[in-house]
C-alpha cells in the first residue's frame, strides 16, 4: 500500500485501521498481519509503530539502482513486466545496494502472540548510518 504525501494527516494509520477492521470481518481465520517498512524510502515504519504493530527485527535486502530507479533483487528473475526485463537487459550498468527492511507484525487474534517465535524488539529510530545505503560491487 502506498499513500501520497499530499494525503491528509494520519491517512496512513487510518487506512491501516480500516484494513484491519475489514480483515477481521471478511477473513475471520486470519490471526496476524505481517508488513515491512522499507529503508530505501527512508522509512522506519513509524506508521506501523503508531498503529501498535510489534517490531521483530530487520534484514538486509539487495536492490539494484539503474538510471535513478531502484529495483528489488527479485526483478532479476521475473519475466512478466517491462520493468524487470529492462533491469535484466541492463544489469551490467546497475549498482547493487543493500537496504534494511523492517519487519512488523500485528496480531488480530491477540492470543496468538504467545506463538511468536521471534523476540519483540524496541522500535528502530533514525541514525546517520541509515542515511547512506551500503554499496556493493558485483
């Protein structure tokens, strides 16, 4: 889900709230929602934090930068989009970068929290290190 910065204040958390309410009604077997905040967009998941999601860690994910655009590593293997095919045709010019993806979980069924196999961690906060992605050769 993406919302424009021109959307009214609190639009993101309001949209998440509506989505959770809908999922509760429409899909009663769903116990939890997982989502990721993306460092490449300078995001730490502050909307998920404000929406009472639990932070359970982060991992590094490779991306490719090509002509000012970022492509997820999965685009290297897809054959179904023009964007993926463009990356594949120009992979030699692409710069590989790594960004963190922050993992958040919201328990619709709160009793499922005891089934969580990950430690709930403090929410990530901005640091200077996150302001510049890691560049990798090759």
